[in-house]
C-alpha cells in the first residue's frame, strides 16, 4: 500500500507542521521508482485484487469466497498494489505533491501541479499513478492481463483532484454548477483509468476511523450513502472496502468476529476488506462470505524501521532517499545504527 508520492521533497520537507506526517506516510519519487525496479527484478507481477477470489455457492445455498488459481507466467509471483487517498486533497497543494490527474494530448494519464518556483508542470514521472502506468508500459511483463493498482478513494474533497463532492450543509447554485463541471471534467480520466487496468475501492467517504466508538452501523451507512453519491456513481460498483488508517470495525477483530458494522458492509456488496499490518495476510471468513486482508505499507516509517519485513520486496537501505528525507535518523530495524550510508548523510 502506498499513499501519494512526493514530487518535490524541498516543499514536503520544509520544516512546517506537515513534514513529520509526510515523512511517516509517504515515499519520494526516487524511492517509488527504486521500489518498482526491485519488485520487477524479484519477479513480481501485478494482479487485479478482484481476480484473486470468486464468490461461489456451497452446501445449502450458502455463499462464500474461494481462492482462485491464477495461471501466471512461469517464475512470476503475484502482487497487489493499492494506493490510498489519490484524491489530491486541498491541504496538499503547495506541499510538494502534484494536484490532479489530466490527460496528455495522446490520451495518456499524467499529473498537473506546480514546481517550487510556481511554474505549471504536467508530468508522467512525478506522480504515483502515471509513474506506475509508465513503468508497466516499459515493462509489460510486470502486469498480468494489464492489471495496475487498486485506487482507494474517499469522497469528501472529490477524486483525482476534481471537487466532485457535495456539502452536508447544502450547496448554492454556483457550487452545484461548479460540481457539475468537475464531474464532467473527471469522467474522461476515470474512463482512461478503467481502460488501462486500474480499479477502485471504497475508503469511506470521510476517511472515518471505524474503530472509533462514535461510529456505529448507522453512521457508517450515512457515510457510505455519501460515498455512493460522490464517488460510486462516477467509478462504478466495487467489492473492495479499505479501512482508513487500517482501523477495523466492531472492536478491531474482523477475522474472528462479525459484528453489526461488518454485516452491514457485507450486505452492501463488499466482499474484500483490507486493513494494514506487519505482513501480507489474507483469509476467507468462515461465517460470512468475505475475505479479510492485511496490507504491507510502503512509507517512511517502514523504510526507516522495518527493513526485514520488506526484504522479499525491496531493501530499504538501497531504496531510502538519503539526500532528501529529514534528519530523523534510521536504523532500519536493526540493533545498531547504520554506518554505511552514503557520505555526507545524517545518521
């Protein structure tokens, strides 16, 4: 799992209040590219999460999710990538991230933003979605049947940099007209994403913490209704539900427990429920037709502290952006601090 990637580290790591969270939760363009190269060299191949399980009838009209057999090229290992929050939130503007997705003159996905000098930039290298597109175009054997990644979408500030969201307080005619224009502008982006192997998951409308006691099944229903209106009506149906912050519902144990909130979400058609964890994990639930997954998260926190958990994917020592990351120190999860960093970098 990735979040948005940092295009301009000098803006993201400029000492303001956002710096520590950007460092903890994201990777830079340099790190992302190195991770992709390592995944490719280690014989991973992207698969669409929707193809990994199929819902079937078993026994007395009982439905359950069953694992599929994917006939991959010899020697390849299946990999699912998901990208949380590719909505290009307004508070990211000017913070070193690109600002929205656009189409190039040739119809390819690119990203629009501003460089540190304020100049407009359209790039296929400085944003995670077009960068992955470009990598697969250059390495087609990195993708099985054209699969890219799951785009895990909230809705409270629209999607892909377009303000398709409604307001709970109501909207003026001017706001309604602006929203309508943003919806029309994003439709070609969505069509191109679908055509080129991307797919979508629900990350709640408001990025709500499902483990917070103030959210009951009714609150989650209201949130989901807004997601359908502001996101689902644009991107289509999905069976994938990705918990914000990895926070699980109904007391935090969706593996062994099936509470009211989980039952509601399953009744709405969701079948694959994704959290985050210290290892890749997935299991079919025994009592209800659903799959529980944990995702490894690629970010500054795991690069700095948990190298060993990711060595089958990439080596944090080789990936880490020593030149641009803040001087927070790093031991890569080892007993002794590293001493073999490039010359001139801080420990």
